[in-house]
């Protein structure tokens, strides 16, 4: 599996706490799965891998490109 990095160049692993800013708010949660291949993407219903999958603070399942994420908790 290729080493995926967040917006700040830190490697992303399953279990990491990440967030992405989006439309004046944010999505944050713990990484549940990292999809890197077309086969995994089809299984998970994801387009254009690689994607990082997690459940956000509202209980929504979200998928983001690794380069849009940052480690830690979002602070306004």
C-alpha cells in the first residue's frame, strides 16, 4: 500500500483522527479504511481512489482525498 500523506505531509493510517474543512464547517473522525485500489473502491462504492473513509461527528460516512485532510481535531 502506498504511503498516503495529509495536507501537511504527515502519513495517514487507520485509526488516526483527521478532519477536513468544508463549506464553512468541517468533517472530523477516526480513519476507518484507506482505499487505494480500483478493486477496493468498487467494494466500498468509492470513485477515484485513493480515498480515506471515516464517519464524521454527525454520523455520516464520508470519503475524502488524503491531501485535503489534516490530523487532529478541528478548532475554529
